[in-house]
C-alpha cells in the first residue's frame, strides 16, 4: 500500500524584478507561494483557498481567468478590483499540478 500524507507548504519572501515600473508593476514586492497536496482536490478547492487567503488581506472582490502555465493544468490568473485605479488588476497566478 502506498503511503501518503496530506501536506501544506507556504513561502513568503521579498523579490525583485527588472521591469518597467507603473502603477501595477513594481521592482520590489512580496511573493507568496503555496502548495497543498491531498487526494481528491479540485479547482473549486483551489479557488476556495485563494478566496480565503485574499479575504484575510481585506481583498474580497476577486475574478478568476483561465491561463496557461506549463507546469499546471488547469491554471488561472487571479484579479482584484482596485478602487484607486478603478480597474481590475492581476494579484496572483495559480494552478493544479498534473499527476
């Protein structure tokens, strides 16, 4: 019998990128990465985890858009409405690892 234990791993760190700066792209930001492994998880579970995470940051208006990531399928970009900019901005990317 195969041994398996559900796990949750998360990492938060400050990162830098060489990119043109504008209101939604900064050279320095905090990146959060997470991995949840269990049997029977669905895209709905992932969306629930993302909604819960962003709600704890005070972000409640979310939209999910299908996206392409070479290492996950299905994949989604996560957008939130920014009151100051009066537009939806990307706040995350996500996906389900293939077996």
